[in-house]
C-alpha cells in the first residue's frame, strides 16, 4: 500500500498518522533516532507491507501490468490501490477525502518536530501539492508517478504506467475491492 492506505489504516491519533506515513521515509535512520511515539505506527506500517507483499490478490494485480514494469510492479500496484481507495474514499472511510487529507496535513504541520528527516523534507511538498487528494484522479496518479520516476536511478518513465491502469482499470479495481477488506480484517484479527 502507498501513503494514503497507510494513513487510513493508522489509529486516529496524530502520532499514529505520522508513524504510519514515516514507515516509507526511514532509509538510513538509526531506529533509536525515531521518536518513541511514532514506533507503534511504524510497526503497523511494516505489518501492512508484509501482508500486502505476500497476498495472492496483490500478486494477481502485479501480473496484470505490462511485463516491462516488473521491477516497479510492487510500487505501481501500491499507487494504483491508493487511487481506488481515494476514488471511493467516502464509501471506504465514511468521510470526504478532503476532510481526511486536512487532518493528515494538520498532524504533519503540528508534529513537525517528530518527523524523520526525509519526511520533514517531503511533508511541505505533500501538503502544497495535496498529494492525498491527487490519488483520486488518473491525472494525479500520472503526476505522482512522474515525481517518483525523477527519484529513481533507472530513468524509468513510470508515468506511462497509467496506460496499464486505464487498460486494466476494472480488473485492478476488483482486486482492490477484494483485498482492502481482507487487509483491514488482518489488522483487526491478526489473521
């Protein structure tokens, strides 16, 4: 799962929101440098990633992508799943995406002293460009993938993966609809 799903699956505290998001921004960080209030959220982030990476439905979604995306398949499916979550946000989460995004952005601003360095650099850009609401639109996904491509060493044109998203939209959406409740259930029961 990508940023939006990790945030949705957090507990409803600012520290949990930050911790669940921070899980993607910890490369090169000594675990002892992480604020203790963020550690439960980071652990939840890791549980979500382990479950997602091992799930057959997610593997099925990766297999739907054009073969040349093999190296980036995991990342692309994570982003595409966030798109489906954002597009149906009120149905999945019982509130408008705009309200949830505002809550997250407030938590990031007020908790700036808790943020690991990479997240501290990314948070203002995330807020300014409203990354969370961008997930709801294919054009937003294209922008997000373009930004990701600029950070890769492989020079990949990830934004072109929206062709796969459009081509496989119904099937990928059905995969997400099947997977997301299972993921939520796993977090509640551990099964």
